[in-house]
C-alpha cells in the first residue's frame, strides 16, 4: 500500500501494470514482516501508540533535515531550483516514502535512537499520571534560582533544549539541534541523495549544503548533553547529590544523574525501563547503592505493568554482582555487540 501510494503521489501517470509490478516486489517481503510480528527477538512490547509515535518522530526528523538542507542550498549557496526551493519552504516531508521503501531508514543506530525517544515519551506520560502538572513544571525551575550560578545557567540551557522537542502532550517531534551527531550524519546523506533524486538536480550544491548542515551541528546543545552538564554540577553540590529522583529532577536530569553514577548512557537506562519488570534498571539502582525506599519509589513511579518491587527483592540483590553486571553493560557498545554476535555464531545461531 505504501509503495502504491508513493508511485501515485510522485507520478500520477504511472500505469496500473507498473503499480502491479511494484506491489509484486513488495509482497515478496510479507513473510519477513509477519515473522517480525510473530517471532520478536526482544522481550520489549511495542504498543500501537509507541509504533505510531516512532513513525511520527522519524517523519519529523526527515522533514526537518530535508527542509533545512534545501534552505541552506538556496539561501547560503544561491541554488535556484524550483523543486528544491519548494521543499525548503514546505511544511510537509517529501523524501520519507522513498527512503522508507529503500530501507535506508533501518540502520541499527537510527532505530535504537527512535526507540529511546519513544520510550522517553512513555515515561513522561507515566510521570504525568502520578504527579500534578504544577509539580512537573516546577521540576527544573527550582534550579533556576540556585545559589550556584553555574547550576542556574545549566538548568536554563536544559529547559531551552527541552522546549525544542516540546510539541504538546499529543504529539512527538524532533529538532535537528537535539539529535546526536552520529544520527544526524546517518540520516543527512541518505536524505540528500533522496532529495537529489526527487528533484532531478544533478549539481553538487546539495552535497555542499549537507556538509555545512553537519559542520555547524553543536552536540553540546542537545538535551542529553545539557542534562549531563547539569547532572555533573548538581551531584558536585553539597545538599543536592542525594536527591536523585524523577519527581525531584524531571526525567532527563534523573536519567543523566543515573548515567553519571553507573557509567551507562541515558539511552541504555531508557531501554532498561521498557524491559519486563525493569529488572536491569533495578540492578543499576542497586549497583549505585541507591537507598531502598527511593528505589522502590522510582520503580513504582515508572512501572505500569502492575508489578511490585518489594524491600526483600531489592535487598536480596547482591551488591557486588550488580556492580559487575553494570560494569559489563557500560563497556563499549561496539565491543558488546561483537561479543554477542560471536557468542551466537559459536552456538550455531543466526540473527
């Protein structure tokens, strides 16, 4: 259905025979799509809402990158091409269908980035159900009047970064400024190629515009970078270091503080929160010796499956074993991926 709509949108004169041929190629992948649904390889459940948010988030990324790419080409390099001018002034995406159908949006890093952002939306929704709007809005503003001016400035910078991705409770969007550098790089070049193909433009200006877009990106302005900076300052400040909690800090700062203490990334911790019973998140809290009462409170706040973390369950986690596991999980992700692939290969398993 997607391929047929794409063909009709881009070229209304395409024949039914051509559409039928395209659908024949698409139907060859039915078994793969069905297998992904029937035999998932992870233990994470993807609700319809999460899938919808993921698609919306990815579409938002693609649209913003292609729009900015074309604006740079036109405004900074004087390119006068009707289609590229139109894309630069448009409020809808043009290249998403082409990129989707080609498989160019299926990179592991891109998909994991999408999932972590979708899960953040889920977590923020859980927070909003268990705390008043007034309390949530005052989370970071309490740091704006902090005695330490560096903490106040860092809190303001984080609020500004968060505002770029704030599209309201019923929406999810992305800002180029908040993308990790590797994700922006992984998407910009396929989008550049797609825009060239869609527009029929054969010059080199779009590539030059892509290089400028990437070159001016400041990863220090992302939500995670600014949350990490604030986490460092807050944890170094007497009186603040032991107050780590989503209701005290807000989700982004809480994850940053957890990441700083465990050596994990905020994305890893976010994924842990989507796993059954959030067991790895619990182990991470135990590994940093988080007090039992606070660990139980955090679990009750973020878990919505009706599960209960008891004092006995938390205390029975061996501290040294928890530290060892988290240490392994915080090692280089490429190294971990290689280990897992080699183990599966040695066992005669395939992906």
